[in-house]
């Protein structure tokens, strides 16, 4: 039986509508699971930066939660370095806050090309009976093709780097994407972020640096990825500097929280 053009149009419209409803319902129903997996991935990367997990470990959600338990999540005022005890860190979305003009401000021009700074930021720390044991800071900045998001961990002296890792970026595989290479990330532990005068000194150089003992303030550049190397150097220095977490780090030192 021959169908009219209007019938075909109505039928196609109904099929499209049903498909759109199914896709929308699927997206909504999976959002909680996606958010949970994203939080889990961030927690694992915090553990990796802190040296409490390795790249090749396959951890269950329960194992991640168990290892993450000693780590305290703290929201701070980024400008003053004050810890904000009245702000709940659970569900705190720093990226979203940095995009919202009511909870962020324009960043000064900087080599890391950070555009906006959240008024409040989320950091992670571990303490023991001797004081601060470990501080993990979120870092971000532009590479060649993308913004790199990751974590930088400082040892109890707030100068020695425990580790670095990136959980999101779109750098070129085999070149800038080598920021994910465990061998390159293995060059960071033991390096010194600040010199003996407490001046910011860490940098990623072009070429090969010495060992952490002989050349503590420099890290090998990524072969064939000068812009990404420069970006990593810039973002680490930015977030450890006065416009990033520098005020907070200095405050911890002055309060004697360094173990």
C-alpha cells in the first residue's frame, strides 16, 4: 500500500523523537556513574602523585578508597592561603568554579596561559605525629594542543617533589603525550621546587638534566615536544608561585606545619 508523504514525515519525526528520548534518558541515568568514575580516577591520580600507588596497579574502588583514607581534602582561599573549615570539600568542583565569574577572577598574564583563578581551591594533605607529611596540589596549564590537568605532590619539607601526574590532556601521542610515560614522571621525585633561598627554581629544560642529587632543580625535557615541556615547566612554576598556591605553602611553613 502506498504511503503519503505526510505519513512518512510523521513516522520519521516520531522515530527521531523516541531515539532522542532514549539517548537523553541514558545520559541522565549514566551521569552519576560517570561522575563517580571521574572522582575515582582523580583519587587514583592523587595517590600516584603521592607515591601511594603505581601506574601499573589495577585498583578496585574499595582499594582506592582504603589508600585514600589517610588523605585529608581541604578547601582553601587561594588568595590568602587560609583553610576554610566551613566549606565542605566533598563534591567541590574546582574547574567549574574557575569557569564561573561569580566564584573566580581573571588570572594575570602568565606563561602557563591560565585564564581564570578560582577564589577557592581544593588541596590534599597527609599529616602524622610530626606534622605535615605530604601536600598534593592540583595543577593545570596549556601544553601544545590542550590544557593539561594533574597533581603535584610535595614532601613534608614543602620543597622536595614527591611526584607528578596528569589525568587529562590532548597532547600528541609519542611526543607531548609522553607526560604520561612512567619513566619521565620517575625523573621528578627528589627534585627541589625551591632553592636554598626559598626561591622558586624547578624547571623542565630542553635536553637532559642531571640526577636529582646533582641537578635538583631541573628535569629532562620531552624529546620532540618543546612546547609541551615548556608548558609543564610553566604550569608547575605558576601554581607554586604567588598567584597559585605559593601563599598557602608559605603559610604552612610559617605556622610550623612542616614536619
